[in-house]
C-alpha cells in the first residue's frame, strides 16, 4: 500500500547513492539495485536465519538452526552486508542519512514479496529498540526509521510501544557468539500482554541473531503467536571448527 508521499517520491529524479547516475526517489539506480540483490537468485538461504546454504543442502535450514533453532520462525533480508552496500548502512547509521531508510525499506519489501509464498503473514511491525547511549549519539533509532518506512510501504501496522530495552549493554563488536548471547539475555521486555498475532521484528543488520532472538523471546513470552525477523542486511558467516567468525563485527 503506497501512500501519496511514496507515489510522489517515486517520480522524483535523484542520483543513485552508489554510482551517482540517474535514479528515482533517492533510491538505487536499476543497475546498482540489480547488483545489490543479485544473490536473491544465486544463493540459497536458510529459511530460519537467512544464512547461506550449500547448494546441495535440500533441508532449507542450516545445521546450526536444526541443532539450536532460533526463537523467531523465519528471517528475511534485503541483501548481504558487504561492499558496497555496507557503506550505505554506515552512512545511514553513523552520518544520519535518514533518507536511506526509505531505500532500505523498499529493498526489504521486495524480499518480503519474493518470500511471501513461504513466510507467515505479519500483522504488526516492531523495531528492535536502541540503547540510550546509541540514541543520544545518533539522535535516532535505525531500526525504528526502517520500520516506519516499511510500514508506509506495506500498510502493515507499526507498534513502537510493545518492546523495550531494559538496561545498558556492552558493545558486541569484540564478543564471541556465546558472549553475545549472554549479553542480551533478559535485555528486552514487554510491559503488557500482547495479542496472539504474527509480528515482523525489524532491524538494520543481523550478524549472529542474538539480539533478534532475545527480542523474539520477550515477544513470545508476552503472548504473540510468532516472530519473523525482517532485516535489511545479513552478515555472511564463516563457520570454522568450533567457533563463529563474522566478516562484520558491528551488529548483533
């Protein structure tokens, strides 16, 4: 469901934020959009956590999700976190380029439509809450801006007061997978009994899924029927012998 504002924006000429060629509405040009989303057709992803799967894997779920399933039922991403899209993510989060939220939401909306035959209907969108220090430093919640834009594009209701962050937590950049999971345990809360609906939990980047899992647990405990993780970027993962190694350490 496109608002009048979205319709007007889509007709406005602009420069592609990557190549500076002609584009519309502050979004990527046709070529850059094709490059950024090329993996949708070339890479199989785990239905539950959206990580890469081996081509011969017919289970459609990675071994990690089969051994230790996340609380959220599905994960949908717009693109992988890597060059050059990581520059746009960083520009959005660290330089306050809020207009990128519309672009990211549009790309995520495309992934949701492509996955619609395999995913549950989502009744509400809920952004992952930001910490106080992050809000003071940036002046906004990246997940909240993306969720707002996604609600405008899809017509799905947005709820900003269902999920809260309970305390300060240390940055996860240098933490191992186990430490990340421990750091977010009990970090999020719901202050009310929630209806038995499916919710889309929105975030900018998913690395280990620890934050999304903690949020999903709080929502499930409060009464929602199920949670689908909706993330703009999914960090590619490399699994080695006994540990997790991420190509990006700036998100949860």
